[in-house]
C-alpha cells in the first residue's frame, strides 16, 4: 500500500496551542461541542449539519475563536516588531554593548560606499514618487509609457515627466539587459542544482555506494585472516583551540587500530602559552597510557594550516607511514573510523583520498546552526556524494579524510599559497589522475559556528580562497593531460558556476536589481524569478535535511542575506591578493549522549593502560591542578555584539524599495522585499545566532 501523504493531522498537532474549550448550552435544542483547538472550529459547521442544524450561537462561538486566534497572531507580530524596534534603538541610537564592523581598505569599503550611495538615491527617488503619487501623477501598470501629449502642471510636474521619460527610454533598457543576464545565470545554476538532486535520487534508488574489494572487512575477519594493518599517521592541526583540544585528542587516541600501527601528531600553532601547556599535558597523559603520540609546536605560524601540515610531513619518521588521516581540532571520530575508511584503499592503487561526512553536535543550538545544517547536509548528501560516484572527484573538506601519502607527494604536497589548502591539494591530485571516494555513511562529529561573526569570517575564507586558487591553478588545468570534459568540469562547474556565478547573481539579482526595479517599474522582474523558482530550489536544498522543512522560508531569506558577504569575498579573492587565515571560533559543545560515550571510552582506555594506577592518577591530578590554575588566571572578556554596516545599508535599501512597491500595488514584490529587508536588519544588528551581551 502506498504511504499516506496527508499531513493534516501532523500540522494540527503542531499548531494546537492553549487549553481545550468546552462549549455548553443550557438549551437542549443546541448541540454540545468540545473544541480542542482553533483548527477544529472549521469542522463545526459540518458537525452542525449532521446534527440538529445550524444556529446563530454556534456561529458566534466559531467567530469568537477565530477572532481570538487572529488577535494572538497580531499580538505575536506586535511583540516581535516591538523587540526589533527596541534592538534598533539600543544598538543604532544609544550604541549599548555594540561595536561597529571595521572594513579594511579595498573591496569591502568600495562595496559599502556603493550601497550607501544607492540607498541615498533610493530615498530621494521614494520621496519624489510619494509626492507624485499624492498629486495623482503616478502611472499604473501596464500603461507605464508616458503619453506624448501631456499637459504640464508646473516645473515639478515637468521635471517628473522628464524623469519618467528618461527612465523608460534609457535606464529601463539597461536594467532589462542586466537582469536578463542574471536570470540566465540563475537558470543555469538552478539546472545544475536540479541535475545534482536527480543524481542523488538515482544513487538512493539504485543503492549505489563504494564497496570494499573482497569480503566486508571486520575486525575478527581481518585478524583471523592475518590481515596486515597498514601504518597510519593521524594529524590534528590546531591553533589556540582551548575549547575543543581535549575532546579531539581523546577521540583520536581511542581509535580502534593496533597501537603500534598508528601515530598521532598534535600540530599546535598556538601563540598562547597557557593553551600550549594544556595541550602538552594532554599529550603527555595519553603518551603514558601507551598511545604513540607526539606534540609539535611551531614558533612562527607561516602558511597557517598548510604550513603546519607541510612541516609535519617533513619529519623523517613519516616515510614509514602509508596513509595519513587529518582531523581539525573540533572533530571527534568514532573508534571504528580507520576500519571504515582505510580498507577502501586495498586493491585500489588509483584511490588517493577517502572522505567521510560531517555530523554536528550543535545543529539545534539556535536558528543560525539550523540554517547551516541545511546547507552542509546538501553539500555532503548531494554535491559530494554525486561527484564522488559519477566523477570520482570533489573538493577535499580539509578534515575527516584519509590520504594516501604517495598521492600527496606526487601532487606536490601542501602549498602555502592559498587559504583553501584542502581544495588546492584536491585539484592538483585530480590533475595527476588520482581518484576520490566519498563515504556518506561514515560520519564524524564536529561543530558549526554558533555566532554570526564566526560564521561570516568562515564564509569569507571559503569563498575568497577558491577564487584566489582559480587564478593560480587555471594555467595548470589548461596544460594538464586529463580529458577535455574533466577540464570543462573543473573550470565551468567546479569553479565558475558553483564558486563565482552563484554569489554573483544572488547578490546582483536579489539585492541590487530587484530594489532597482521598484523605482524603474518598466523593468519589473517576473514572479517566477522572485518567488517560484527560488522556493523550488530551496525545497530541493532542504530535502537532505527533512526535519528542517519548517525553516524553508528563513533559509531562503538567510541565503540571500549571506550573498553580500559571499559576493565581497568572491571579488576580493578574484582580484585581490590578501592572504589571511582567521580561526573559526568554537564553543566545545557536546550532547549528553556524546559525553556518555566519551566517558565510556575513557574508562576503557584506562583499563588498557600499560602504566600503574598510581602514576596515572598522579598525572591526572597534576593536569587538573594546571587547568584550575589557568582558569583562575584567565579573566573573562565581556563580548559585544557587532553592527554590520553593509547588511544594514541593504536592509534600509530593501525596506525603502518595499515602501515604493506599495505605490505600484505589487503584492509579491512587497512581501519579498519586506521580509528580505527585515532579515538583513536582523543580521546587520547581530540578532541571529549566539547573543554576546
């Protein structure tokens, strides 16, 4: 039997609020009804028809219940609006507990200057249109063209007619051409997104996934068959990771792999001596438990993460290892991670990388983490899985992956030329003929940024780095010996379409052209561009995370809001030469179940320790004393919210355009501009994500 797709009961269960209402009538001619919620009031009419017929008192109760529900919605909206106005007053007028974002000289200030000038012109144009509309000079659609013979009623009326004529003959044509180009890019990117989703459906339908050569390798089978475990090097690069260093080192040291067949390298770039002492003590603790673990610290942090990994791979003892697994400081692999990934290399000498999927311990922490979870689920479930199955190529995620050391060496090793060293090594390995495998079933716990400031810096690095890398590796792609269709995939799809075109059209179309068309209605964008296609694409993006369907509208608005950051980063990476790595701030969160699992692993590790109990307890006591001393010496820093000028400028620009759309009675455009402007306002005032008051 086909599954039922009736969601009425689910929605009713979600929307029911308040206590049940029992309506009792003393007159025996009236029916007695029990109403569990406002939704059930819709069925009262049918119940009355089946009973003794309709009467006025029952309809009065229905109207009262609906009015109560409407008043509740209005009250909720009024409360939210009042809270937003209070935040605007507190942060923009009185500047309480806020700091203004400071842009470095370059593309950021140029973009803000452009947005500020655009806003000023929009305010003047809105004032002109309001005066014209008040005097009855506004020409309604579809007759937007100015009649050739029109009576002039004063100099202001003549100037307004001249402006409308100039707008129709010159500005509208230019805007139509630019909007057509952006809409074309929008359709191409939407088609690419649709093809990726169809590929994912095909993989699910055919149950396609990477298979291990021979029998499925299990611990007992491997040991019984005399399987020789390869030598694996595990690297944990970190820099000032006070919140997450302990759980990451603990998880890696408890990997289920023979202790003499893997080595853990803790690659510390911290410039804080207290954090260095903590990490060094943690490494010493696990070293005394029989784990092969070493601590490496660089005095000069050249090349950031790429330089850190390059320095570690230069050690002489690395030559004895066949594979290298990399985990960032906030990643916590399961004990069977190596057993689920390393066997895929057996019998496949052309495989250079096995990449696992990320899972998030704090995806439900706030609205910002929920929206990030939607994006990242689509990235792994659709983009990387489809590219891994059909192309054997995708961008390395920089962590939660296992590399063949030979593939790294033949591809030139880690280079310090860009902030996306993971994508750099992946592209060079692909040009050298190495294939990649993506394991969607193998998940590694990690964190997503909980504050907008941290997320914004992360996205800037993720979108400026690829464009900088594209400039550097384009000659190598053209000169490589790979097939022409692989070159086309790298240049047209991997770099241009998904890294350049997406932020370009998203910012230009929805943040510049759309509000501009409100003041030049002759170049109005069609509804399918504003509403239907974006909603469809958001629906496809949210499919890998079905529990996030209630957030489809905030997701669509937030993606457009982030377009200003991504566009600025894309331009700076494509035309600039800045090279700076900002470590993403982490909270060190773990769910309750994760803490229980970690405690169980800790007890197992203690039971298998090769040192006596007295020495172990002494080491733990010393480590605890060191932590308490550092915590006492550390003074808490009061955090402040930031005001993001570009987002605020766009917020006021879109809200101004929304007011202008009221004069033309454009319903969908008005609501889109209103909600999009509000989302920009919330982000500009740093009201999304972790509140840092």
